[in-house]
């Protein structure tokens, strides 16, 4: 399964990056692309909440697919910055939170929505405090990516595609619930590996039996 997931992710990224050379011939900046993804994501959430779910899902997926562009444009133009990285990840949190709220309003179920919104916002600072621990991140994605692919758009299967699957099966509230649980599990894993397991000689010894 992991091989199939990685293949799908690579194909998705490669296809998206085909458009980058065209973007480089314009004056569009990486931060402007990030802002555009926020606009599309929020528009998608509003459409979903007010009775146009198919259009909303399409715009949401499009906004997340375009997320491949900003970082690549920044790297190729030499404009990558700490602000751009924070802006990009704040954009992801805003877009996912908006879609969670839209689903909650449509389904009349706000408890899991609140948990998912809190999860997507709180997980990101924890994730970046482990920025120097690539092995920890890789292990976390290996264990959690395939079963809870709902976090950042890197290292795991594209989570935005799953929205369409849940929508087809009329299970959007379940998508929000899985996201809420997944964010909590992923964040807990990062915290345990960075601040608890590293006290062992082998930093992964704490979970080696699992």
C-alpha cells in the first residue's frame, strides 16, 4: 500500500509542477499563489455550506492541488523565506478549518468539527518544533500516513483527494471525525518521539515493539 501511495503522490506532484515554468514567466509570486489558494479554499467551503457541495469540493481540491506551486516557485526564484513557509502552513490550516466548519454546518454536527479545527491549528506548531528531526517525521508518516492521511500535504497521500471519496459515499461528517482523531494521533506521536523516546539510547525504542 505504501508503494501505491508514494506513486500516487509523486504523480500528483509531477503533474502539478508541469505548470510551474509558465508561472515563472509571469510576475506572480509564491505568496500570491498562497493567497489564491486561501481564496479558492474559502470559496469552496462557502459553496459547500450553502448548498453547492460539488462545486465546493472541486474548489477545495483545486486549492490544495495548487499548494504544490508556491514552494516550488519560491525555491526556483530564490524568494523562499520563513514568512512564506509560515504563510503557506497558515493557509492550509485556514482552508481545512473552513471546510470542517462547512461540513459541520451542513450536517448539524459541530463537536467533531471543533475538534478537527483545533487539531489542524495546534498540530502545526508542534510539527515545526520537530523540523530538525527528519527521522521522527519519516517514522510518523510511515506509521500514521496511510491510516490517517489528513495532515500536511507532504510525506503522505494527498488528503484532498479523500474528500471526494467521502463525498461520493455521503460520509463527509466521518471525514471530519477521522481528521480530528488523526490530528490528535499525529501530534501525540511527534511529542512522544521528540520529548520522551529520545531519552532512550535508541530514539525509537519506546515504540519498537509495536
